[in-house]
């Protein structure tokens, strides 16, 4: 079976695909389809500039071995979390308070951005929640609780 391919720049290439009729248990129709598929695969590799065999041709070469993927490296264990001084719990509490305020219909729509702006204004900082000390967290939490 011969097929021709043409790329977007007008370059054309053709290739053939041949399989023995016995490959498909003597079924000529299936052998023809396999030959067409093989020819298409070969011309695709060729027109892309990849002068290599397709995977079906390896079996026709004596002592050829198919390439196998190398074993993946073992995963490095994640380090144990470092004690954050309660910041994660305080942030979770702030997020919960913001949700409660939104559910209660507070006049401010509390989002992460809005919370950071609020903290920047309250403490005259520029990094929002990232700049808070443990005592500052307590102040913000108490202030938000007072809004409920």
C-alpha cells in the first residue's frame, strides 16, 4: 500500500506499508487495513523529518529490542511541616469568620483581597495577612468577631 502526504509548505512525501497476509490470520481485508495504517505511520514520520522505524517494524529486525522507559526515580519524602506558631489555625479561623460575615449579610463582601486590604489599613502595613504577628492575628480575629 502506498500513501502520499503533503505538508503546509507544499512539500510532499510518500511511503509504502506492506504486511504479510498471514499477519491477520489470512484475512485479506484486515491485512490491507494494517498495510494502509503502516504506510500512513511511515509517511508521517518521514514528512516530519524523523528518519526512524515505526514500532511495527522492530519485530522484523533480528535481535532488535524495543526501548523501554527507564525506571522512575523514587519520590523524595516531603519534609515534616514546621511548626508555624499557630498561623495556619489563625488563618483558617479568619477565613471562617469572613464566611460567617458574608453569610450574615455584613456590609463588606469579605474576600481574601478584601481581608488583606483591611489588615493593611488596620496595621499600616503592605503585606496583609503575611505581615501579621500572633498578637495581630488575635486583634483581627476579635475585630471580625465584633462585626458578627
